[in-house]
C-alpha cells in the first residue's frame, strides 16, 4: 500500500477496513454458518476521565453517515447531550443503541467507537473549559498538536462543546464559521513589531479583529501600550509568553490591564494563549484575561472510553459479566440533569419523577435510523452548541485541583 498521507479514506471506513480483525472474522463465521441473531447492542461508559461528573456526547453525525443504508435501527441521545456515566442507582447510561442482525453491523463497532470516543472527549474538555471561562471568549487552537487529517473533527467537536471559534480554515468551513486567530510570532520577527502591527491593521479586512501579539521580544505591558498607540482601533492584545519566561502569568496580566486602563485603553481586551488548561483558566480570568486560545488541552483531550455490548438477543436479556442486560429506557430530569435508567418492559406510560426536583423526567433515547433509513436528522452545529451551553448552566461550577 502506497499512501502519501497515512489516513483512511471514507471508502475504507465504510467497507470495514478500519475495524479490528476479530470483528471481520466473527462476521465471516456467522455468515458461513448461516447464523442470524437479532440483537440489541448498547454503548456505555464504565468511568469518565479524571473522575468527571459528566461528559458531552458527540460524534453521532458520523455514526449516522456510516450506518445509513445498513438494515439496523439506531437510537441515541441527541448529539451534544450532557450525560453521566451512571444513573442515580449506579446503572450505566446507554448513550446509543443499535438493533438488528449482529453480522450486518459487527465490523462497524471499531469505527463507531472511534467516532464517539474522540469527539466526545474533545467536546467534553471544551465544555469544561467554557464552563470555567464563562462569558470570556474561548478559541480552539489545538490542531497543530494532532494529525492534520483530524482538523475538522477536532474543531467541530470543540465548537459543539462551547468554544466560540476555531483556528483552522477547514475546521471553520466544517462548522460554517469564519476561522478565528490573531498573528504569529513569525510576522513580528520578519517585519518588526510596529510594522507588523500596522500591516496587520492596514492589509486585513475590517471584520478581522485587530488583536496584536505583544510578547515576542519586550516587556508585555510596555508592548501593550505601544500596540494601543500604534493601532487606533485596536481590539485587543495577545500574550503567548513561553512558560520558561513567564513567571507569574496572572501577575503579568494584571500589570497589562492596569497600564492600559490608566491610559484610557479600557476597551482593549487581553487574550492569552500557550499552555492553557482547566487548571489555570479561572485564575487567569480573575486576573483580567478576556479571551483564551486553548490548544493541546482541547485537541489532546482524554477520550471518553465507550464500549459496545450486546444486551439482548432474540428478545431475551443477555450480557457479559459486569454489564446490565436487556433493552432499556433512559430518562433525565430537565432541571438538575439527573439520570434514571429503567428496563424497557417496566417503563411506565408516564415518565418517572426526579427524586430531587419532583419533576417529570424526559425520555432521551431518540430514533435516528429505522432499517437503515434516517428518521431524524442532526440539527445544525450552532443549535447543538447552544444546546450544550444551555445544559452547562444547570451544572455546578467546576472545582479544578
């Protein structure tokens, strides 16, 4: 095989070439022996990374693209749903369910898990950072840390999770938004600070925010003042000071804010980037940062380790040890987002009441495919993002050690 870039094509994914070989062998055995079993398989998470209380379900759009035309039924939480790995009784919460002849979808378990594990991980990390940042701007800057073929999924997932914009051109095209960014150190080095700032202001269209990078050579607060004096309509300044030269980053931000304010530049915002994570967003915001360019922390987020397990065969509950058998219904309180999982045969006509809020819980598993045909579409990505942001308002403030 002579690939110029080591990425699987859409056709290779659809044809099952990105599966683990034992699934293909299983399919072959079942096919040759003429074995047909109608099964229900569900996707759950045993534990969330870093003991998170919740995660964001993402990647459903790609799953539908893969399974459309395959004679299966698919039910799932809506993309962007904030979920917990277990319900109030400790029962694992199914985020997605496939129903059909097992051999028709066996080879797709691996790519399906790949779709939702990585997308959910990135969306979850983005949502946590957005929760910490609040009304401040958060941009996804992390594509340079991962294989370039992944730029669209990284930026889409980050945007779904709550990021206000993304840096890559192809990622921005994927979400239908203009790419966001400032200027690199290379522009400063090749032109000099003042000339680079002026050129940035004079050459770029007016819709591009005038944000000057101020930490290439000199003291950040003095460079901030110089940039504000150079560009009359300056939107903001960006600090990307390397950790080795940074010292107390929050203190630097406070100094820059003070010096700008006393000179009448209160409108000039402070954006920061470089080494940002859940651990320092809150402190930097309190110091005066109003925008965050977050890279590796988002793009290299820990995956959500879903597993797919058969839980019913020919109408009878089955499950390997450690799993909960049988078809299930998933309910969530719309107020506190508490979950309850109920065996489908026992699901009452009326939804259960949340024990905390005493409000009727909502059924969350929605049908998306019937025998391979779509019965429900994925909403626009902006709508998914707003759905996530609305849910974030209902969870407690994060305590990050």
